[in-house]
C-alpha cells in the first residue's frame, strides 16, 4: 500500500518495543506493536510514518474522531482553567452537564440520575453495588459469552477464562451464569431463548434472591452477538415483574455505535440501570451509571464516588463528543457504515467457505469463521495488520473478526480498508 513506508512494525517501532520489554509489565499485550505518533479521522500514523487504516477505534472509543476538534477544543479550554478538584470535595458544572446529557439521552422518559466513574468495569461494579443496596438481594445473573471488565467482581461477571480470569481467583461470590441468545448456534427465537434463560434463573437462583440481571444488548468481546428479536424485551419484562433490576451494559454499544444512541433503543428496551464508558468522551477516561431516580437516590450519601470519577477534563471531552454526535448525526453515519460493510462482506462470504456468518448493527460488525478455533481469525487479522489495516479479533473461541471503525471515517478510507480485508479473507 502507498500508505506504508516500512514493514509493520517499522524500525522505530521495533526500537520502542525493545525498550518496552524493560519498562512495561509483560502481562499487558498489544494487538499491533506499531507505535502511534498522531492520528486523523480513520488513520493512525506511527513513528515510522506509516498510515494505518483504523477499523478498531481503540475498541469503540474514538467514535467521534481522533482527535475530534470539539473534544480537543473543550479539553484545551478546561485544562487551562483547572484539571482536578475531586467532585466529592468541591464540585463543578461540567459534571452536572454530563449527567444531564446522560439523563436525556439514555432510554426511557422517566426521571433519572447519573453518577460518573473512570472505566467501564468501575461502572458495572457500581451498578451491581446499587442493585444490591436497593433490592436487599445478593445474586447477580450474567450470560454466556459476556464480558464486563477486569476488576475482581467484573472478572466474576465475565465468561471467558483466558486471558481475563486465568489464575486471578478466587472471584466475588453470588454470580450466576445462564445461556444467552446466540442465533447462529442455538437456533432459537428470542422468546424461546428468553424462556430458557428465565427458567434457568428461577431454578438455579430464584427471583427473590436476584438483585440484578446484567447483560450487554449486543455482546462485545464474546463475539458481537446480537440476540434474536424479542430476547431482551422478554428478559426485561421478567425482571420488572419480579423486582429484579435490569442492567444494560452499553459500554461498547453506546453513543451511536449501533446506529442508535444506545443498542437498547433497537427494541425499545428501557433498563433500570445503564452503564456507559468507551465512546462517551472521545478518548478520555470517563464512565457512568444512569438509572431510575428512585433507585439511584436510594444509596446513602458517600456510598458512591471516587477520587477521579467525573474528572473535569474528561467531562469537558464528553460534552464535546456528545455535541459532535448530534451535529454530525453519527447515528445515521453508523447506519451508512453498516450498509456498506455488510454488503461488501456478504458478497465475500459467497466466495469462500471459511465464513459462518456476517453480522452486526451500525458500525459494530463481525465475521465469525466456521472453525471454532482462533487460527483462521488470527491469520486474517495478521494479513490486514501487515498491510496497515487495524482489525481486532474477539469471541469466546477467538474465531471472530470485529470491525469498529470511527463513525467519521471517510468513505474512501473505509473502502480501502475493506479491500485489504477482502483480500485477506480470500487469500
């Protein structure tokens, strides 16, 4: 490709990689060790001058661009005023404005409250804290193929052992796992899959013991699995009937990624609590729990918070990012990406027998391979990386390629990246 000046990774990246071995803990991995010096919408420029087409967005973070002008301007303006006070000590307006936006944007027209944190795992952990406090129950139900984070509690909620849980136990108790809807493999309708999951909860846990059901409306790390229509509404309705809080983990799906503000919007599901992070702040660390006012306000003063939660610079970035999403109608942009990518990839799938399914919603798209081993996906990903296109793998079996392009990626750049991916799939 003309965008590449060297092999990937290039000599300067290799020098940095050698330094890294003596400085960074080996347990931190990198998918593609090309060290980045700058970025543009849909492009990552490495220290060797190579231009990499970004179909990963830092795992669904830089939805609005990298850097997005409104985010950069807001960050610069805020850092010139002050960088930190701790909202629990002396508060500031930016925190309020982000909470107000979240209360407006998240599903449902009921009265809401929000609280801000630093990471998705922290948000999920606090959602569970809130659910247990409010219901007086302890059990938490999660799903096969689910991913919720790397803290002790969220490792317990996460399904996949390697690399997330291996030898890190013991894990937090009172976490129960049931089967999710996986249309490609279970052959069930949404109603049938929900009935199966609910029966398992009632038999193994008991509704009266269950504080919350925590679910990704589209499973992320588990393989970009969209449940069959009707699954989420049925589970949510059972939760309402039984006094169980329905918690939507929208950390990867939120903020226009799936063509709606939130993936729950697709079937009109209204969670009791919703967790957000990733795309919320254009690349700065910020996360949130948003929920029904009576639930959120039930926790005692001082029971929620953290030193950096809702940092003023991150809040400024979030307001710039949300403004960009509105002004550029990034929900519509995600839907256009879906139409383009699914059309291209389904045409490719007809030419090869290695693909089991092309799926996804908005700009959260995936290729699952017929082999339930990681080798094919790893080979395809490496072929793309070698040609300067950043793609990611995922799935419980590592046999899924996931695509998360920035929602502002230019059409020609997306097409160029798909050309490379198509070649890798057909090679």
